[in-house]
């Protein structure tokens, strides 16, 4: 039984206010929510705040949960919205570092480069590459046209390439 099937079973109980069912929903989706939040914010503390806010919102709006296949999408959308709002509050930091040759530092270089994108572009890049979502799925989640997502993804890739090649990280 996959996550969506389990969610279909427990959502009716969550809607009724069953705390055990809500805890099961949390346990089934926590890692997924955290991964999205961290991928957009690149901060453990911010990601943890976003996870907390996401589940508070879900509990607050539990009676509106759909029993169908859309629960995971609904949770993802709430997470993305909180992460993007959080990104607008955080000033971008441009980090100058010496070029690194050690392959262990590649993750740090990529994270530093991602920090230089605005929150929405960072979310598109991470949803596309980390969450393996299609541009159509991202467009649906962010309520934008698929063409706009493709353009933003292209520009974000170019920005990342430019930042890394010019040693701005």
C-alpha cells in the first residue's frame, strides 16, 4: 500500500478531528514536506518552521481535505506557499568564496549558488530536479502557465551556470 492509499484511509478520520489519524498523516508526509521546504529555503531552521506552519494549516483546514488523490498535492501546495513567503522575508546573501576543487564541496557550492536565485526560481529548480516533477505539475502547483515555468527554469539554469562559472560562490 503506497502513501496515497494510506492517506485515503486516514483522511476521513483526520477530517473528524482524530488526533491519532492526524499523527499518522504527519508521519506519512513529514519527510516529503521537509524535503520541499529545505530545497526552497536551503535552511534547516526555516524548513522546520515551514513544516510546523504547514501542519498547523492542515489541521486548521482539516474539514476541507479531499478524500481523493489530491491530499498530497494539497500538502505540497501549502508547503510551497509557506516556503515562498518565507523566501521573500529573507534577504539574499551573495557569498564570495575561492574556487573549490574537492568533490565533497560540490553540494555546498550548489547550495550557495541556489541561494542567489529568488525563492520562486529556486523552488522551480528544486521541484524539477530534486522532486522530479514535470513543468506541467510545477505550473499547476504554482498556479502559473507551463510556458512561464519553462522560461523561469531556463533563466534559473543560466543564472546558476553564470554564478558558478564566474566564481561568485
